C-alpha cells in the first residue's frame, strides 16, 4: 500500500514535470522573436515581456515537484555528510515536517486566496494583458500542491532508511 502511494506521488510529479517542460521552448521562441523584432526591425512589442514572464513562471513553479523527485534542488550537505545515513534520514524527516510541509501549506493557502482574488477582480498585467496574472497566481497553489504531493514519498523513503535493520555506521 505504501509503495503504491510512493509510486502514485512520483508519477504525478513525473507527469507534471514532463507536461510543462515544453513551455521553456515557448519562452525561448518568444525571446528570440522579441530580440529579432527589437534589434533587427526596431519594433519592440510591449506584450512579450508579460507573456515570457508568465510562461517561464508557470514552467519554474510547476517543475518544483519534478525537480524534488529527480533530486535537482540545491542541497548544502556540509554537516549532514559527516553523519550516518540513518541520522541523515532522521534529519531529512525532521526538516520536512518543521520547514517543508508548513511552508507549502501556507503557500497553498496564501496562493489560493491570491488566485481567487485575481480571478474575481479579473486582474490585468501592467501592460493590460488579460488572463496572464490570474493564470500565474493560480500556479502558486498548484505548485505548492505538487510539492506537497512529492514531499510524501520523500518522507516515506527516509522513514524506510531509518527503519533498515543494518547497524548505524
């Protein structure tokens, strides 16, 4: 049962990461478009900045769970490298419950309120584009939910390390 939870959470992170990874190509294409129109044709577009920011923001936020799954986040292991695997796992479990889960829960709550208000007010960007701000703000609680989901198997993996029968080295 626990293994199914781990697999389900991992597959959600894998799927969301792979689903939004392609957005970076849109960001790159829009950046190239803006550079060409600005530098070659001397005709900059005011809307591209907002759209590039939106696509990159969505890409960056939603990829958080995938990055956690693939161990891609920056980790400073100066002190934890000196302790055993079991103690490292205990430290990880503690930090997940003290910092990670409370952070993503608060981020979900505050982000949800902001997204609801943004859709209710039908907010526009500084350049007047519609839908960009509400979509970006909706990604905040969505990203926190994806991070929360991926945090579950990370804790389970560390609990398994702690429960191993091998002596603590």
